[in-house]
C-alpha cells in the first residue's frame, strides 16, 4: 500500500502533488529523505527528519513543518499499517510557487509511506562507474536533493547495461566516494575496516554514522580516510550502508567474487539489535 500525506490529508495510491506551474517540476527545487519502520521501530527517524529541514535550507526552501510535527505524522501514518509491517518512509519538500524565476517563493511538504520489506542479506554486484560525484561548487552536494539523482540514475543505468546491480562512484579527484545511492565500506587486505572520509562530494549518511558508532562500541574501529579505486581490487569485503537496505554486502566487484561478511554481517546484526532497542 502507498499512503501519502499532503495538504492536511492522507490518501492511498499515487497521489498527485505537482502542478504544471510548480517550481520544483521545472527547476529541480526538491529535497527528500528516507527512513524505515521495521515492525513498529523507527531507527534514527529524527536525524532523517532533521536532514529534510537542512537539505531544504541548502536549496533556499523552507520546510513548512517542524521535526516534531513530521514525527507525529510519521507515527500517525505507520499506525495505518499492520504492526509487523516493514515500511519505507519518504518525506519531501518541494518548491511550489515561482516557476519563472530561479528562487522558489513557497514550499510544500508531502510524506509517503509504503510497504517495502528490508532487503535480505544476500549480495549484490557492483562495477566502477564512469560517472563521478560533483564537487560542492558544482551541485548542492550538502543536501539530499532530487536533482543530484539524475547523475546517480545515469550511473545505475550504465551499471545495469554492463550486467551489474550497483555502481561505485568516484569523486572528481578520482577517490572512492560511494555507491549510486548508499555509502561504501570496505575491509582491506590486512583486515582494516575503512570508509571514505567525508569530503563534501557525497552524502554524509545517517546509517554510515550509526554503523561506525555501533562497530566502534563492539571494538571494531572504522578508519575514515581517502580510498583509492585500486583498493577495491584487493578488498576482502565491500558493503553498503543506507536507510533502505541498512547493511548489504557486495559479493562481486567487477570480475572478482567477495565474501558476504564477516564484518558486514556483524554490522548488519548490530544495526538490527540497535533497531530492536529503539
Ligand atoms: N548516498 C546517497 C547518494 C544516498 O541516496 C543515500 C541514501 N539516502 C546514502 C548515501 C545513505 O544515506 P543514509 O544512510 O543517510 O540513508
């Protein structure tokens, strides 16, 4: 079931949001976020809602709701599904009025929830994309802006055409940045757990930060540093973190097979235990 809150009402199905004169439709002024409900638990919901507000501000939009108001709506929406549902939760802020000028004059809020089972811990394949992440002075990389996903989509299309599930993107300087829509971790040949240091070209993932903290508590330190693309060729493990799949192992990188764990498995188990305790 798809359920959307918009303009004070809940509606099922593919609720229309945009009008032909809306700013975001023509000029890309929309930001969103993604969170999950897993059997009634809402891990890290507030950071995701806080990020919608800051993402909106980075594009000169104003989220018309506070975090508390959004949280109350999310809880109201989740209660409309069965208690054991696994849901995807997507708040959206978009520029509505002012489509003839670069700056949107008014913003709207919408919230969509839908059934989306947490992907199982089975591996995916990934290749190295020819698309790169833009630098902060080329695109609003500090926001979860819909406009950025045009490039992620190009990377995904290219990966699918080559027979892979996912794309790994480098930054403009050629360092590993992230997957097309999730953050990247790897375990090096000598067993170190590494993730690219935040450098403003890719999303500072909320799941990334949570997984780093959970691993550190369990005694596994994650090194944040710049990662060379060649390190992917010798990594023992590569895995992704993101709100949708949480922790998912990459079991084939280009023509090389990789193990699904043990670090990725531990990170996934720690994340699920954290969710249970939320
Ligand atoms: N990078 C990109 C481009 C993404 O779309 C996502 C998913 N939001 C992530 C990373 C992971 O971020 P988070 O853990 O905050 O969902």
